[in-house]
C-alpha cells in the first residue's frame, strides 16, 4: 500500500469525517473465532492485515480498507457481532467494495451480513429529499394559484377538497398536529390544510377531470407528467424510512423534478395581459 493508505485507518468514533463509508453488522459463524473469520475474509478480498488484536483487525487493499471489531456481549450465550467498517477514497470504489463484500456470504465467512450504513446512499437521500421538497412546494403553490384563479376564495371547497374524494388524511394530519402541544406553537395554527396534502393528494387535485380541463392542463400539458407523482411518492417513502436510494432512483428523480419544475415555473411566472 502507498503512504496515502494510512488515511483509511480511522477509528470508528471518528468516521463521521469520512465521506465514503459502509458499515455492516456481521454475525460470526458458530464454529469460527473472530480472528479466523476476519483473516479468511481478508484473504478472499485481497486485503493485507495491518493491525490485529483478539477483538479488532484493520486491513487494507488496493481499493478499500476495513476496520473490524468484535462487539462485547453481555452474556456468553449471545452470539458475537462484528462491526465491519469499510472505507474508500473514491465513490466508485465504495460500490465495488460493497459488491465484493456482499458476495462473501457465498463463501460463508459470516453467517449473516446486514448493511447498516452506506454514506453514498445517505448523500443521495439528502439530495433527493431537497428535490422532493422543492417540487412538492412548487406543486402546492401551483394548486393554490390555479385553483384560486378558477374559483376565487372558494378554491379549497370547490376545487381542492372535493377532488380528494373520501380521503380526509390531510384534514386528519392538520387536526393531529394542531392538538399536539409538544410540537405546535400558536403561529403554526395558521397553516392552511393544503400544507398537509402529500404528493398523492396534490396529484388527485390536479388530475381531477374538471380541474384538469378547466386549468391544470394549461400548466402541465399532459396527464403523464403528473402521473409520475406515484413513482415519486414511492421514492419519498423509501427516503422517509431511511433506506438508501440507488443512483438510478436519483437520476430518475432529477429528470422528473427538472421537467415538472420547468412547467410549473413557466405557468407561475406568466402575467395576464
């Protein structure tokens, strides 16, 4: 390894500063010790052991390095768990490391291997959340402006609320939040119910037959553009529950975000003559 490989050997407690990191919980096979298991793993991954003790091994190779630690158990009856941290200097090396490591299950170094953290996935989720937040707020703005242009002050009761059918989830969300004294300050009560509509609620309002023909078709051109909100809502659930987005997920979101934002901005920036 080159001298720069020393950058890999970062204590677990300091890894928040490392950009490219994977973390796993790996279960020891019942017939293997920690040292036997990690040594075999290092051989299969072409890693050279640099420091080793009874319960901790650090090793590095051409593309990635590891810090493996056997976590202390409160009872001898509990199977020991290895905290396996993988570090790379490059985003693409991290993906390659993940593929190599997860294939090791086939070689039975670990009885179980569970991904705990993917720093690249975290960065994708952060970007995706920002894009979804921007898109949802822009669609919310479009719903208010277009509905009000069609029905004036009665826009909510005439255009928005009926389009959601029997769903009263937005109403329920608002009531629940207003009644939660732990999180709701008085000024929060001024939020309109439109702020409690999710992407599927906004889609229902926009794609309603009358709303669409009366105005939203002017803004979004074809229903196919708004039908993509179903897909975005599935991505949103994935992010909300801290699952890691793939690069394909993020690329799809970027494309849809760019297209719908362009249409919305064009309509919202038009001034009547």
